[in-house]
C-alpha cells in the first residue's frame, strides 16, 4: 500500500470513528425515541435538535462507509469503475462487513432521501426519524466490522 492510500484510509477511518461517537451523542440529545406522532410533536427543544443531529449523522456515516467500502475494494485490487452501490453492498456482505446487502441498500436509499428531500409534514419528519434510528444500529455494527476488517488486514500503521 502506498502512502497516499494510507492517508486516505486513515482519514476515512477517523471520520467513521468520530461519527460513531456522534451517534451516541445524538441519541443522548434525542432521549427516548418517540413511538408515535403525538410523542414526536411533544418533543422538547433538546430532543428536536438531537433528532436533526441524528439525521445528519446517519447521512454522513453512510457516505463515509461507502467511501470506506470502495477503498477496501480498491485495496483488494477490485476494479470498482463500473460498480453500482448494490455491487459494493454485495461485496461487503460477502466480506461479512454488512449483514445484508438488501438492508444496506435501504440505508443508501434513506441517505439519498435525507440529502435530497426535506420532509415538510410532521408525519414525514417522524417517519424519517424512525428510519434513521433503525439505520443507526445497522451503521454502527457495519462500522465496527469494517474497522475491525481493516485492522485485521493491518492496512493502518
């Protein structure tokens, strides 16, 4: 592995570590996850701020994970130039980094909705929060397995 590859991999891994910590901080700020629309509408200011932070962290963590996945594949000498996100997810499932390529693709789609669609109704905001909370657990597990994978390969000094 070359020095620039080391730097890229280390930078991505560090961002992922920071974002996993942010998930915990966001969950603490959010507090109890609202179970219905009435509870969502009754959230405190701190909880609303925590919910927005969680949405952003989920968005950023998925993005960094996909960067890491592509970097892992490049380091394994896989040509990724013609790969779609589904191809990458399938490879990460085969490497036991994600538990399900289908589940990962749902997170990719959620991230795209978080980036491109601002939910205007309370119902859609609540739905996105519930999806993000579920995605956070999957993202955390995948991040832990991905970081363990690169440690096992001893790609980082």
